[in-house]
C-alpha cells in the first residue's frame, strides 16, 4: 500500500538505514562483498536515490542480506508508482458501446 501524503522511502535509504548502518558496513565494504559487478559509486547512487533497484540488484541484496528479492523490488515499485502518480493526469474510463 502506498502512503497518501508522503513519498515512499527509496530502497537505497532502507538499505543504508536498516541494513548497512546496523551491520557497521560502509558502502565500499558492502560493494566489495557483493562482487566484481559492484562498485562503491554504483552502490552510492542507489543509497542516494539516483539509481533504482533492478531485478539483478534485488537478487544480490537478497543473497547478501538474507531477505527476498521481492522485498527490494516491492520497495522500488512503490517508489516508482508514487512518483509517476504525482504527474499523472486521469483518463476518463471507456463507456459501454451504445
């Protein structure tokens, strides 16, 4: 469920505040742990909301943090949907053919 009055929290903020900080891990340490396709700058872009979580990212985070990939994808989906809704102009529903 999307919040009505505020933007959903970006998954990067959840990663930082609820996983990295409590584990005492820096972004660079976590990027190294994730492996060769990860750089500290790529992780930093996610943490700072400039990059989203992809399916591959969700799989990597889930493996490393003991969560599910759906957890990360749902966070990203809610963030994206709320953002799109801010600019969306409603379209009239199609009426029955007469």
